[in-house]
C-alpha cells in the first residue's frame, strides 16, 4: 500500500534541513528554534515515531516535546498535535505511537533550553 511509509526506503537526507543551519534531518544538533521537522515525501500512515536521547549530556533537551503531524510544510502550526509532553530518558529508545495520516512530522519543545535531535525513525 503506497499510503504506508516504507521503512526500507527512508526519507532522503535532503527532504528537510533546519532553516537556520542547513543541516540535514539525520544529523545530530541543537535547534535554537525549538522545532525540528521532516517531509515524508507524500501523505502516509504513521504508526509510530522512534526517538532516542543522547547519553553524553543535555538529556533534558528531549523532554516535554510535542509531536505534530499533518500536511502543512515549514511549520508545526496548522498540523495536528498527535502527542504531547513526550520525554525520552538518557540513552533510551522510545517508540511513540501515532496512528495517523500526514506528510510532515514536527517535534516542538517550547523551552528556553532548546531541542536536540540526533535521529528519528
């Protein structure tokens, strides 16, 4: 079914780049805008998102995160809030159930400490 994301054909590294740094989505970095997103290429059914926190420092940067999914590009605003207050402990892989359709996934952490994303699946 073409409406289901194929994990064997991952999103291109160039599908989304942080607008302030130009770094590709799969590269680890702290995002001062507190928002990170990825374009899945077309509307697909997203069963879950896996997030893994870093273990060297700054584990708090992947806490109290809201996950949005929808069809609005370049901002989480206008997309559906599918999970709120997600927190991932240091060096832990967390599978967050989504079960919704959308093209763009955004993580937003409205906090002064910023958001660090190293990988998303």
